[in-house]
C-alpha cells in the first residue's frame, strides 16, 4: 500500500499500480513506513494513538475541510482524478463523445462563476415570482409540485421505495423534509450551545434575505416584514416541523417508518394538500396505497398549513428556494452560505475551491456518466473478480461464525444461514449505465442544468412505483469512496472508488488487505445482522424470523455495545449516543472479527512471515487502525455526535480491538489494560 499516486499527475502510470486488476508482485505491508506508528505509545493502552499519532501529527486539517483522515485523503485523490476527467471533457475544442459532452458541458457551466456573479438572483427569479404571486393557500399544492420537480423538498419528500413487506415491488412513499439545520434536536434543545446556534442560524437567514433584497430591483417573493422578521418566521415554522419529526434513533427502526396507508387515508390525515392533484402534477403512476413514513409529522403539517398565514408560507418557500440554490448563485450568496454551513456548523476556515463543488455536483447528478470515465481510467478488468473472491471468503467466515454461535438456537440459525446465502454483491460499477441523453445540458446556466437533472432523476424514481424492483441498479456512483448494505434488497455494494489504497492494493500482503477492504466487506456483511438488518429476511422483507429467546439474547449483546460506546466522549461535554451508532458499531466489531477469521484461513494455506518486527496478525490490526487515522474540528465533532450514526475514528479502532481476544493475543496485552475490555462485547 505504499504506492499512492496523485491521480492528476500520473494517471496512466499509477492506475495499474493501485487498482485491483493489477498483476504486480505482492509486497509486505510495513506499518513503520505507511503511515507510521508511534513506538513511544503502548498499543495495549491506546492502540489508536499507537497506530495513528504519527500520521495525525503530520497531517493537519486543510483549511477547506472539517475532517482529515485516510478516507478524506482517498476522496481527495479521487476528486483530483475526476477533475482531470472533467477538465478534459469540458474542452469544446477537441473531439468528444456523447458522455464527454454531457459531463464536460455541465462542468463548464458550473465552473463559470463570472456568469453566476453577473446573473445575481436571475436564475431563481421565476420561482420567487411564482411564490410572490400566490393568492391563497389552495395554490400551495401547485407550488409544491413546481418546487419538488426542481429537487427542492419543501415540507416533505415524495418518491419510491422497495416495499418492506413485498420486496419484489416498489411502492410510493412520503417522508419528512424541510428542515434547514442538520437535525430536529438543533431546534429543540435548550442548552447554551443550542440556543447560540439558533441565534446564529437566525442571523444567517436574515443575511440571506438581506442579500436577496440587495440583489433585486423588485420583490421577488419577499414579504414586507423585513429580513429580521422573515428569519424569525422561518425558524418558527421549522421549529414546529421539528417537534413532529421522528428522532434519529427511532428512525433507525424500520418498523417505525413503515406505515402503509391508502391515498384516501393520507387525504384525511392532511387535507391541507390536494394529494391526488399533487401526484397527478408530478406524473406519478397511479397507486392506491403508499408508505407514510411518520404519520404524526403529516398531521402537524396540516395544522401548520391552517395556522400559518399565506404570507408566512411565502416567506418559508422563498427561504427554501434560496437555501437550496445558493451554491450556484452569485458570490455573496455562496460566501454567506459557506459562512454558516461551512464555518459555524463544521469549522472550515476556507471556502473549498469551486472545482471541488462542481466535481461533487457532476458525480451526484450524472454519476453513471462520470463513473464510466472513472472506471475506464482506474479500475482494472480483474477488479470485480478479485474483490468477489474476498467477499466469498468473508461470507464463509460469517457462515462458520453463525454455525458455531453458542447463544443461537437451530431454528434461528437455519434462517440466518439462509439469509446469508441470499446476499448479493455489486462490485465496482453497475451492469448497465444510465443514459442522460434526454436531458438538455447547456454550457451556460448551471442552475438550469441542476434543476433539469433533478427533474430527470425524480421522473426516474417515480416511474418505479408499482413496478418490479430493478436489482441491477447501484445506489452509489462508481467513484464513491464508501460501501453499503441495503436490507430491503439484501445486497452489499462496493464501488470502484473504495477499491483503492489504503483499503485495497493488489501489491500489498494479505494481512494488509484483509485489515483494509476485508474489514469493510465484513462490516457490510454484518450490517445484514445488526439491530436493523436482522429485521429483514433473505428476500428483503421486513419479517421477524427470530425466536423470542434468540431475539432476547441478541438484544442483550447489542446492549453491551450500546452501553460501551455511550461512555466515549469525542469532544468536551458530549458523549456518543450508543443507540444512534449501534448499527455501525455492531458492524465494525463483527466485520473486523470476520476479516481476521478469513485471514487466518488464508494464512493456513499461504503463510506470511514477520515483517519489520510485526507478525501478520499485528499487521492486520495496524492496517485496520490506519484506515481511521483522522483529525477533526471541534465544530464538526459536535455536529457528528448529534447526527452521524458512525463513531469517530479513535473509537472505531479502540472500541473494536478492546473487545477482541485475538488482538489481546497478537500484542501480548493483559487483563486490566485499557485495550482489554472485561467483559468483552461480542455479537458476531
């Protein structure tokens, strides 16, 4: 894993070196060199610091980042690769194929900040004028149709999802939306930090309304209240919505967010919206039932539609248009949006370069087009097969684990093994690329491109309603540096983006790769059997296949993990929510254990020697720990405590290894040391 290339500098030379399809000779992973250990720290006292202190000390957070770790390093390298692709594709003076024209023209329009500055609020003037012209609340339904078509989720989101009780088909669904702050608790908590943040949010909304007034020669949707009063109206409406929004822990329970109603029942629940007219306006296929993820929210929405004045709703709609479009407007709007969202919420010291935002937007909106070019450049032809081989080894380890669990009875064991056999894998890139040729992509007008592609994506999503589920689709783009498990489809996904160093390097030894991508594979497999995933069967249906006794034993074991992680404090005055992070922590603990089991099986056939003073078992744990070396701003740490289901890097490392006798043995730790937890938490 020493070969890490700056993609924009030597793409052709480094692609083969870092892709799974490369055939170069395997080299042992040297923990002293990549990324280095701190020998002054006892690994049995603080393994994270032992593995990461040297890297953390020499890799400060860049000014345009809120967190900087090995994940972010790879994301930045990948972003540079995508930038290289897009800059070449945006050159209209060279011969380009259809895909290059699409992504290149989108990128060129996005990068034209001179045009954005000259236009001011003109790109959203039409929508703001529509809001200003509303004559009564009955016209709000049509406005919701207009804005939802543009990708602005005013009050609620409407789309499709796999039916959790019939996973062969997709159904319609409506869910909560419309909050500007990261989480409902930001509106409801009364501690000094939360109160201060709400005041800062008010100042931000006021500043944006003030900029809107300064940029316009006419009202463009503004009320006559003035920016300060408008900001308070926005906060008041969003606070009432937050009160009826399901909290993040409860939202993790798939049974809580599955409430199948008829359209008539939805109309009775929230008659303030003409729902049949709304569905017809979006050209949704006909349907009689849909999932209303949290009915109390829609009841509250109805009350607000009645109680708030039309002028209040005009103010709220104006804000939502402004807030959702600011990134592609003129510099004053972009800067103010960054000041709050980037600076106050995340602690960024510098606004990211425009090219980074534009690369992200192309990947988000035209991921299959950009992904084709990324895969052509970086992903070896053998990549899928080599990764699949590791997946099979991890599945075999999980099967052995299930077969030998001392707390699971035969009926549940049989069902668990059946589910494991049904898990499918999507590796690298989709079997079929999406076609964007029906969307008009212009080299001018970035916001217009953005809105048309939102409409295209929405139409694609709504067309699934009532149709059989297309299992060939990937829910992540090929360049994504991440992986996922989807319980409703019982599928794990590993995009090409994550199949690069430090996660996977074809030249590295088995210890390094099993500690890297092996732990990721094990993590995603374990998600199928965490507190969420265990509620779905092998076909993806929400079904209780556990005996009551086994369910009780499972809950006892995951409660151990929840209690353990709730004791961790990543920033002064704040502790992790062990129930919010339970699924990810369960997957981390299970995934590393499975990867270690698979490594031992591999070593039995292909032994590895001690290298640089480290045994293969030690190199495995160091490889895993090195994935999570990271620095983070205080603001981002506090934000993630409230919103992120993943634990910070130091606890993803220490929380896991302290539960593993295998680690204790590998580093000769002893009872009573911090990295030896007693009693250890163990689910899978």
